[in-house]
């Protein structure tokens, strides 16, 4: 069953003073199967991150359609997209985007608090998620007190806080050493079976792509 798909997606950024308009995506057709791990690969500047943002509702396409379980999210209002992202999509980025003034536990709780749940309701679940990623002794640590690998594991726990249907990971190992890279990819792959997650990975690492079920190559704004 297809959970995410695009039909003839384009994405253009308008011209600024002294520059020409930028055409990033030029008609992308893509199908993501439910329960699969899919890699999107391509050279720097090929549009991988832009496609990821469109798939996750962080950005709207210029033209075309984006379907999540047969709903065209490209037609959603900003408020509808916000709810969709919060409830259905977990995001992990190369730069973890943790809130520096909050502890690891508070960062993980944040998606649920945005969903209007109370801290009392979600503290236990956030604690369990951090424990799952080997961070039970780091609950009260702020991001500046954590290593790069630990910060990315906090970001992974945060992405899972609202039990998303899809995990979108944009170069999640880009700032990690080889050991932390292998550990994180092992954990991501294990999540597919333990949580019945659909996972989409943007990566430039061929070894990571080879561990996925499907690989799509983005070249010059289209699927090659």
C-alpha cells in the first residue's frame, strides 16, 4: 500500500534582485510504500532536501500534488499542515535543531505539548523514549552538555514522541562519526519493525542507501 506519493511536483523559488528564479524540482513522481525504508540520493543541490520538505508538509509545491493516504496535502491550509506534521510525521535533520534552553527531556516532550497535552501526561513516555536510545542518565542535560551522537538520539526520540506514521530523516548522520552513524542507522532500521514505521532517508552515503528497501536518485530536479 502506498502511504506517500507525489504527482508531477515542481518547486520554484522566485527571483530576487539581481538573480534569476530557481527551479529546484521539475516534475517529480514518487511512491513510498507503507512500512518500507526508502533512500533518496543525489548530488548536493539536486533538490533532495526540498523534496523532503514537500513530502513532510514543511513546504508547499509550486505545482503538483502530494498524497498522504489518498489526501492531497498540497491543498491543505497552513493550519491543516501544522496539525498534519505534528500528528503524522516525525522529522530528523542533519542539524538536530534542539532547543538550547531546554533539557533533553523537555525537548522530547515538545511535540506532545504542542498537541496540547500536559507535561504530566507525557513525561513518562518521553523518559521511556530517551531510555530506549540509551539516554536515561541524560534527561536533565541541555544540548550543549551532550555529544553530537547524543544530541541526534534526542532528536530521534523527539521525532517519535507523537507516534508518527512516517519518519523523514534528512542526512541524519551527516555530522556523526562512523560508529555513531552505524549505531543510528541500526536504530532507525529497527524502528521500522518495532513501530511499523515508514521511513524516508535523504543521504549521500551509498552504504546507508544499500541497507534500504528502495532507492530513488534525484538528478537535476527529477527522479533519474
